[in-house]
């Protein structure tokens, strides 16, 4: 059978074997659930410590970039709904090797993120219950969420809906309290004015670069909503709605909360890194018990992200297999759920149980280095795919352009230039250079395997 080329559509992942139990409200919350996790609540502390108040600028720059990426992805996903999302689009636009590389690299990213979030959640619980083993909590969380994802997809959607609703409610309340405190109208607290903003670039441009890189990786996870759309009641409408609301979510939850935090808390406060920026800000306001309450929210955020990432990784693996780009065993569906793919996608999370027992002190940074800049590789595939597919859509099926990329092709090229610029910045920084090289090596290996897989299948 001849191999699929960039000019012929890939074998379709229509989702006929998957259930369609997700509603629009589930999709909206899944879009938030996968992204409001460790990157925002915990990882932003390191960015603030490096960039100071200029972290707001870093989040604005990376926020604009991710808005463009989501718009491009939304255009393609509304036209071609698929649980393979950007992987299926890359195969259609560039070739099977591109779909293979984008899909399996994202699968590695999500599977690793599950372990990272499990470790982060366990650290919070062991802080409340000192003496309990961290690895045992990671194991418990993995059993719960692996089990939840083995059940019907509507149960996963309901689980994620309430998880994400709590996070959104908590951040909204945080923003309200923070704005009142900044304005000087919150009872029991005085407005700090601009006193914490005077040293805007405390570590110069190098600090801003570190903050920018931290903010880019905090946004990773929004892509999950386009994966989930294939199992919704109305995939096209679901993707279009989720993508169109991404802009205000980014502006409010990310940029807004960073602005409040650096206004309320001195950027060099040790609590920003040790307790996390949100807890540090609430402690600064002197609201009794607010810091510990935010710790509960952070825990829920991490668990929610675990849930969403197990889901996303299992569906991307299922789609790859459906398109002939993975072991056939992972494509088995039972009860509308690809249960073998769910188990395979949970394996690394269980490996983290062992790592937490064996190397509890350095496993977190090691895992971060391993996944490095995978999200940027995925974004580049999205941009290149959109450049190639847009013209084809306008010529052949213009009615499918329900969502359109702004100022095409200018903003697509601007986004690509921004991604390349971030790679250059990563190469300059010793702390991120290892991540860049790790990701580059993995991407090259996957591309070679994908090309070889394509050649072998072409001879079948």
C-alpha cells in the first residue's frame, strides 16, 4: 500500500469507536483543567524570583503567542475534528513522519507531566501530614485517576468540570481580593501602591528571559480541548467556542493574577518560591487561613491537571494507532474508552512512584529537563500545518473555515518567528540549554523513527 503524502489526507481518526459523552460545559472546563496546574500555581514563583515585576511583561508576550497558536489550532480542529488534533493536522499537511513526531512527543510530554503533577500534589499533602511517605500519595493519586479515565468518558468530563470550576472560582476570588487590596479598600489591609514595582527589571534582561521561558511552559495544556472535542456532542461548535474564549481566560487568569501578585508581594520575598506566589500574596493580606485554603486549591489544580493529562495522552495515542502510527494494541476500545491506551499512558506516572521513593530530592528537576521544550516543538508543527492547510481549505472546502486565523498569513509567520526566538533564548541560558538539547535529541529520534515507520508501511 502506498504511503500517505502531504498532498493526500491521512487515514481518518473519526472517533467512531469512541463515545460522544462530553458536553459543551465539559469542553470549556477541560480547556482550563489541563492548563491551570503546576505551571501557573507553582512554577510561576521561579519566574517572579528571576524577572521581578517584569514577569507581567513576560506573561503578556507569551500570552499573545499562545493566543495565536490556539487560533491556528482552532481553525484546523474546527475544519477537521479529530482526537489526534495537531498530530492529525501535521500528518495531513506535512506527511506521516510529522504526525508521528508531533503526536508521540506530545504523548511523552503529557505522560511526564502526570508524574510531575503527582509529585507536586504529594509534596503538599506531606506538608500537612508530615511523616507520611511521598511515594504512597503519588501511588494513591495515580490509582484514582487511572481508574477514573478507565471509566466512561462522561464520568471523566464531570470529574474535570467540578475540578476546574473550583480552580476558576478560587482564582476569581483571589483576583477580587487582590484588586480590592491594591485599591486600598480591603478591610484590614493597606494598599502597597507602586512600592513593589519600582525595581521593575531587578535582574536585567537575563531575568526577563528566564521569566519569559517559565511563562511559555506555564501555558502548555490548552491543546487538550481540541483532543477532547472529538468525543463531544458537537465537535465543531465545541472547538470554536473554546478557542474564542481562550483570549479572556489568558488575560484574566494568567496576566491578571501575575499583576496582582507582584503588586502585593515584594518580588524577592522568599515566600514566593517556598510557599508559592498565590499563598504568599494571601499571607501578605493577613486573611486568616487564606494561605492554607489556597494550598487546597493548588492541590486540586494539580490533581485536575493529572486527570486531564492522562485523558489527553491516551486519546493522542489512540489516534496515532488509528492512523497506523503505533502498536495496534493501544487502539483497542472497550465501552467507548481506549482502555489499553489509558493504562499505557499511566505507566510513567506509576514509574514516578518508584522515583519518588528512590530519588525524592532531585526527581522533579530531572523530569522537567526531560520534557524540556516539547511544547514549542508541537507549536511549530501547528503553525507550519496551518500555513499549508489554510490555502487547501479555501480552495476545496471554504465552508469548513468556521474559525479563521487572524491576519493570515502574517500573524502565523510572526508566531513562528517568536517560537524560533524562544529557542535561541533557551540556547543562551545555561539553565534551559539542557532542556533544549534533550528535547532536540528526542525530536530527531522520533522524526527518524516516524520516517522509518512510514517507509516500512509503504512496502506493506
